[in-house]
């Protein structure tokens, strides 16, 4: 077996791997980046970018349908072909990563296409070639869809998110398994383009990791969009039905649809990475890392494979920390207390930090404040499509926000100031003393702060300032 040495090997060139590799190359290190699929990973080809292009198109249709009663009358004629062509153009001529590869190589990196695995500390094997890493190895292999063990599921041609992104036609009917961000975003898109959609979630609410109010809001909005929302529904089997599938429930009912989309979460595929050769568990769900993203001696892991969120911004953040740690540069350790996340439904649900339930489960004394978007001046002006709320979670002992949700039009953008407040542990009185532009959606934060102050267990204002 031939073998050569470099400073660092990056296995997986999604956004996290790319970030780490780019920084290491810029620092003058000899870096080999290995990717078996497309450089850039899920985000630019099947995730963040194309899905939000679909959402943008679907939201334009919804806005056009809201013209009646506010600005005149409208007739909307959806055309999925426009969306499909735009996605293919963005994905560089039908999912081609040539530009990304050339960009990495032009910066000084070495690129290899193929499947790589660890072969002991500091050593990687790809297609019969061994590579010795003098400084370290970065593992950034991402995740794939977690397919539930439902009897009969593999007897039908179900979609995952990639199939939904790549489709050139809208199915006449669609069942979505999973009421998380991916399932709800894609389900709403296809419903607005004319598909008859059902969303099935086994938990007792949609987006179960978010505030209960967010799940209730989205269930109501999606039902208004004509979507059949089934919560607390247990699927017992799936069977072929014509060109599609029938989904059967434990109550004896079923739904038949032309397409079935499985959006029940993500899982890292670790069994073929050689983790056991460096003392790690190849059967684990995620690669466990410390605050410097170290998984073992000479091995770092970044991105979705770590199980910390499943977001592009987290992968890039981790890639930056891992590169600094490899270089020996001074850096802040990873801190996820103010990790922002957005579900890009309409309305958007932006969240940061801890939910009320999670904070109470940690034994914290919390207070909450809430304001409805529709009750604000901007919400009243917006009228159609003004569903939403702002919810704040305060650590009553410290007098700072530890979590917040901004659900509504531009909820992800309103979230930005709340993310900063949680990250910087800004005292609540200081937030209340700010000037909020009028009339804006973010002014609802002030309304929620006032609601927080009106809480019967609120501390006196001067005592909060001293805490």
C-alpha cells in the first residue's frame, strides 16, 4: 500500500469540513480534503439553499393569495417548473461541485474523491492509499436520513429530503412522516403548489423540541393551508397502493398518497469509518467531542456528525474552533447556550437557547413573558399572515434571558437581537431600557419584556439591576 504524509486530513467536505480545511490551508498547512459525494455537503445542494428557494416560491404564492381584501384581487397560477429549473441552476448544473473543488485546490488544498476510513491514530486509508496526518484528522462526514423501522416501508419508493428537493413535478398527494422542521417546511411548500398533504407526527405536538406554543401555532396555520395534521399518530405499517403508498395507523385508519416523504430525523453513519481503530464506538449515534471539538488524540469532529444541532451555522462554528485548536491558536471553547435555530415555515419559528420546559427541568427558577404579533402595531398593519408570538424565558435568579422564541413574519430575523441578548447575558432591565423602532416586528420584544415585568413573581426593578 502506497502512503504519503500531510499535516491534516479532513474526511468530509461539507460546510464544517470546508471551513476547517480552508482555515488550515490559509495558515500554511498541507491539507488533504476527502469527499465521497459533493464538496459543500447537504446545505447547498439538498438542504438550506434549495429548500429555502422552494419556500420563497411557496410564500410568494401565499402572499399573492392574501391580496384579496387588502390590495385588490388576485389569481395565482403555480408553476413548479420554474422552481425546479432555478434549483438545478443553483446546484451548478444538476448537482456538480466542480466550482467548489476548484476553489479549494486554488487555495492550496489537495482534494480526493472517495470513501475514507480511519486506520489507527493519525492514519487514513482511501482507495488503497494510506495517508499519514502529522498534525491531525478532522472528521466531518455529516448525517443521513434516519429511516424508522416501520413494517412495509421498504416495499414502497419513499422520498427523503433529497428526492423532494430534486423533484421536477408536484405530487397530487403527499404524506409526510415527521413533524420537525424538514417535514413541515417541505409539506407546506407542496401544499401551496397544489398537493394534498398530510403531516404525521408521533409526538404530541409539532416541532416537539421547541416551545409548545410553536407547535400549536404551526398546527393551526398548516390546517388553514389545507394540510391534514395528525399529532400523536402511530404508524403501524406502510403498503404499496397504485403508484404510491398507504400509511396505516394503530387506530385502524389509513391515508393513501402518491408520494411518501420520510422526514423523521437524521443519523450519523459511523459503522464504516474505522472509529474502532482509534478507540471510539462505531455503533454510537454521534461522535462525542469536547469543548475543543476533540474526539480522541489527534482526531477532531465537526458538524452534524457530533449531534450538536444539525445546522450549517453550527458546523461552520465548530470548524473554526477545530482549526484553531489544531493550529494551537488561542480561542474560546465551544458554547451552545445561545445556539439559534429557525424553522422556515410561514410563519417562521426562530428560537435561541433554552425552552421554558428545559430550563425548569434543569431546576432553574424562570419567568416567562409573551406578546402576540397580531396585537402589535406592525402585526395589525400586516394583517393577513400575521400569526405569531414572541416568548421570553428569564433566569429569575440572574435576571437575564436564557431562551427566546420569535414566531411570525420574519421570525428568524427578529431572533437576531434575542440571540445577542442571550449570548451576552444582557440584564433584562437593560433590554427594557432600549429604544425599539416603531412600528416593527421586533418591537414585540419590548411588549414581551413588559409582560415579563408584569409577572406576579417579578423582582423589583432595582433589585434586578443589582443581581
